[in-house]
């Protein structure tokens, strides 16, 4: 039991993966020495967070735990989180509420309930949860952040940015300051302030590592290159810098779990180098032999294959791979509905299936969320693209609101992004001068 708790502590503190894997492995090896409740907790933690991830086996262990103790806090909380990953939001909400009603809830039950409610668009209900949490846990760090997620859900970016700056500057808890910093970075990217976001990211990685939270060997380069390619359009230089990063720090120098095969595959695809992307996929097949890890990583591999298909102008293949990437044997890959909608929208657009693309873009933009990801990458570009699609059809009444949403988001974007803003502003002026269509 002590090893399991140690592993969970490592996870909650953002410690390197090898530490949590070691602790959870030791706990699992000694599970037969434990009580039934502790044994099921250990099995669930091992398959939920450890070196052999298996969501089905983790969920089954939590179900068995709750058969013994229907109000067990760990079972209610963690099974609720697994159900949320499967997008079974109503079932997850019921588990969190059971813990609150029974009086066994800790602070994170309230924050998890808020997240589930926001994912379902229940913003007012989530506000009530915030009130209850503050009354029960007024000094909890997570509870102090709950108002931030209400602002995200309401898309109130000005007060959100001000609040994040306040928390990042003054909150007494280092982890809370870090979380606020990463959310602030997302807001800056949403608003096209890429230079500020990049500088903030560098500061966050330094401060996180100073308190023992290792970002991994490739986070700085991958995040920097992604911003450069996605926002600034520097494909050629991005590919060169990827080559240089891998030459300086080859994957073989790092543990398997630290090698971003699929992330770099996607970066090479976005950078217009599908040949290099294919090489990384082949490298993954040659180097990763753990069947449990391969099975767990399959959705990420499918997602990388989809991005590769888009880079090779095979949008129908991309559509098929994105659909497969969103599935595990027991349900959706994760709780992020918006991530799946964003990927499919881009693929259908590339296939020139514009009716479906518009529908998916608009579903994405209307989908509720209490998280600044993935809007920081897609919200502004999607508003602009939907405006273009309606514009091409002569539908001014629908094009202009999307154009204006883009202009509002990027009105203070970086100077190098301003030509895009100017072009849209000029187009809106032309459409207004020509009258409604």
C-alpha cells in the first residue's frame, strides 16, 4: 500500500515517469499481501497509471472495489475519471455526486465534478459545484483554480487572462502557479500572441525543473517547433530544426517512454516532410517490442498516420485513421470530444467535402469545454476557415460572424501574424460594402 501511495504522490507531483512506474510496479508485485480493498486499489493503480496501461483492467478493479465498499473514495473518484475518458459523462457525474452526498468527498471530487459538468455544457451547475467546494475546502489549491475553468467555459478571455496572471504571480502553491502558467500560455496562443507564449513556456519549463518536475528531453524543442510551424508557417526551417534536434539527442539515448515517436511524426508531417515522418514510424516498429505498450499507443500511432496521410494528400485515408485513432477496445480514446472533431474537420476539408467540414467545424466551435486545450490551436483558425467556406458560397450573413470572431481573437496578435488579420478585415469591409447575399 505504501508503494502505491508513493507512486500516486509521484504522479500528482509531476515527477518523472520512471519513478512512478517503479513504485507502482513494486506495489503490484506485493498485492497478494494486502487486504481486498488495498489489493483492488493497487491493481487499478498499476493498470491505470503504471508501466502496463490497460484501462479495462483498471476499471474492472475499481468496480470490484466498489462492490466491497460502495462509498470508497478512491474507487468513486478514479472510476469516475475512467468513465469520463470513455465520454460516459453522466455515469461519471453520478459517481462523483455519490461521494459528495455520502460526505466522503475530498477536494478533487469537486474539481472533477466541475470538469464533467462543463464538458456537458452545464455551466450553471458547475458554478454551484464551485460554491460547494469553496465552502468545504476553502484553502485547497485545486479549488482556488475552479473559477478559472468557469471563465474558460464562458470564453471570457480578458478576465481569464487577468485571473491567470494573478494566480501565477501570487498563489502560494508552486504547482498551482505552474498550472496557471500553462493555461495562460494557452490563452496567449488562442489570441495569436505566439512570442509571449513561447517566452512563457521557456520560463515554465525552467521553474518546473527547478522544483523537480522533469519536462522530458524533447518538450522544449517539440513545443517550440510546433508553434513555429503551426502559427508562423515556417515548415522548411521547422524540418531542419527537427533533424538537428534528433542528431544532437537521438532517441536511443533515452528510455522508450521518453521517445516522442508519434509527436515528431506529426511535426514532420506538418513541416512537409512525410518521408521523415514515415522513417520515425518505422523506427518505432523496430524499437518498441512491449506488446502492452504497443497496444496502449495504437491510437496515438493511428493519429500520426492520419497526419501523415494529410501531408501526402490522402485525405480519405486521413479520415479513416482519425476515426480509428479515437477508439480503444472499451470506448473513446479520451474525454476530448473537441480533439476528435478538430481532426475530422480538417480531414474532410482537405477532401473537399465541404458540407461535412462546415458541420464539423461548427460543432467544434459550439462544443462546451472547461479546458483551454485544444482551443489554443484551433479556435481562431477554424473561425477564419468557416468564414472562408461560407464566403466562397456567397453566404455573407454566415461568413461575417466567423470572420469577426477571428478578428476579435487575433486583434492583438503578433506583428508577423497581422497580415492574416488585415486580409480578413479587408474582406469583411468588402462584404459589408456589397450588401447582404
